[in-house]
């Protein structure tokens, strides 16, 4: 015979274990990313973020044709 109470308990325990495994795995990934960024910054002297171009100022569009 199957024990429904044991099945419910195991299901809840499995759900909690899955949550904590995911939480700890993400914590490890965050630490690895932070460590890699720090090592890269120390090795290259940069932050590793690409520089963005400044947007062009909004204004009247000029045409290349000369007006008479």
C-alpha cells in the first residue's frame, strides 16, 4: 500500500530542496562573476564594459545638396 502522507511529505521536501539548490547555485554564479570581473579589471586596468558612443544631437537635418 502507498502512504499518501509520506508522498506529500516527500513532495514538499523535494520542492524545498530544489529551491535551496537553485538559490545556492545562483549565489555561486554571482560570486564567480564578481571574482572574474575583479581579476579582469586587475589584469587589464579597465572595467570591461564597452564604451558607448554619444548620441548625435537632435536638430535640423542637413542635406548634402547645395541650394541655389
